[in-house]
């Protein structure tokens, strides 16, 4: 079956993406990966906020050097979409977006609370036109509560949501994660909610409003660390690369560099000790169970470090993997993409361009047997699909399109 013939789980679903930066575009990209027709509405002239967030940038197409650039950041969240530049501050531009929303199954936006009301693009306005629409708003703090009016970025949510307080070395400065984890997880939660709401709309004809907040998501993602406080009153602290309740589960220093050893049960622990020629540690009652290993963390980790430090990283990985002990090297980003496992899983897809430049993209991770994700469209250039979107969604005549351009509603 060719890509054009491939079945998609979301064939026929139309998504109007009014969002910018990361959480909203990330969620809309997932819907596009699963087959939805995603129309990305951008501001004329500059487009998505992340287009200039570089370097690095993808080289411009010949003759398009003066147009909005495509940063690596922008490319990461906008494949499988079509772009149209509409001025929503222009009355006819806002009216055109409402016409698109009337045809949409899902609308995604991440403006400040109430920010779209003045354009007639808020949920109540769209519901009056399209009662079956699923409308998802993504903000920093949600649609209500004392902080609802505040602007919110990922970094703020990481700080307020607790993850920075438990990230970093013991006694060190609080640290954010290396990627915008609140944005990304909020995008994932938003996608799940939209798919559930779409299922409901298909059964009943009833759309609904989805209120997603970065801060809410970050607190949910505290997982066991949050529950340690709720259940036992334990306020977690940074532990570097150690685990609060699983030992040994951390980085160790081998003779030629670090590696991760992640022992999740007693059988794996015994196999670790045997692989290191330390059967005595496997038999020591201080370390016999998961609980006693946590209690006696310091002497156990010191003994393991002494055994590991005399051997090389890949020798250890081979020995531990042979015994079923989870472990791995600490790869830099370039090493990640050179890893044979990554190549075997086809994690990187490349879109060819007419000028010979390839646009890389990182694949949707789940492998689905009947309706797999695919990569039909490279991240769009700003306003690349204006005419075809207006034709496909609205059956708009070329003369009317030209009039809207002349009026300033369209770019």
C-alpha cells in the first residue's frame, strides 16, 4: 500500500490550528500525523512565533530568502499541516477564520484567557456556528483561578509546578529540564482530550470545550514525587541522577565515562552483582530487598561504584545486557541519531525538496499496525497553502481571494 493509499485513523477530520509556539502546535501535529487535515493560521508577515527562534535554520528555497525563516524549533512541531496567513485583527480576516471554524471538527488555540473574544473566535462564538466542534484552549494557568489572567510559559510552569525543585544535583541550584517538558506534555494531554471529545462528538453530535493548563499538567507529571507528599508528607529534593525509592538506579562512573544502571527488581539486582563478580553483595541481607537497598543506599552504591570503575562502559553494557540488567550509555544528541537502534526504528524521516535540500523530522513514536502515522507534508512555509485551503475548505472563488488580499485580510 502506497503512502497516498494508506488508511489513517483520522481520515476526514479537519483541524483548525490557531496556536503558536509549542504546546498547541505539538498537539495539532500529532493529529496531523494520524491523518487529520490540519490548517495552521498564522499572522501575516511573521507567522508562528518560533519561525525566527534560531539558529539553526533550514536554508531558504531559492527566491524565498526574504520570507519568514524556518527554525529547527518551528520545524519540530509543524509537519503535516498547511499554512495560511490571515489577519484576525481585520474584520474580514476574523470572519474568514470563523468560516474555517464552521467547517472544522477541532479548533486548537493558545491565546491568553479571553483573547479571542474580541475577534468573535472564542468558544461561545464558534459553538454558535458549529455546535459539534471540539474547541481546545491551552494556557499557562487555565480559564479560571487567581492566576488565570497571567501569561504562562513552560519555564514558569516548571518553576511553579515543582519539577525544578527536584531537578539537579544534591544541594544545587534548581534546574529546568533540557526541553520544554510542560509544553510537550500539555500538548500530549490536549491531544488525548481532543480525541476523546471527537469520539463523543461523532456519537452524539455534541462538541465541547477543553481547558488545558501548563501548570495543571506539570503537577500531574510529578507522578510519584507528588504522591510522596500527598501520601506521606515527604517533600522531595534534588537527588542528581539517583532515584528516591529504587536502588541502584543512577549513573555510575566507569573507567572511560559514565553509564546508567537501572535495576528495577531483586532478580535484576542479583544479576548485576554476578556480572560485576560481586556475589557477596547479592547475598548480603542489607541489600536483599528493594526496601533494604534504599535504607542502605550509601554502602551499596559505594561498593558498586568501586566494581564499576575498573571496567569500560561498553564492556559493562555488554555484560549487564547479557544478564538482563537494564543499562545504557549517556549519549549526546549526535550519538542518539547515529545509534543503530534508532536507525532500525526509522525514527528520522526526511522530506525532499525541489532544490535538493532535505527537511528532517522525528517520527511519531508509536508503531500502529493498521493505521500508522505518516509524513505527508513537510512543515509549511508561511502562507504556502492559502489558495488550496480556501478552495478545499470554503470553495472560495479566486476573485474573492484576490479581493481579500487587496483588502488586507489575507496576506
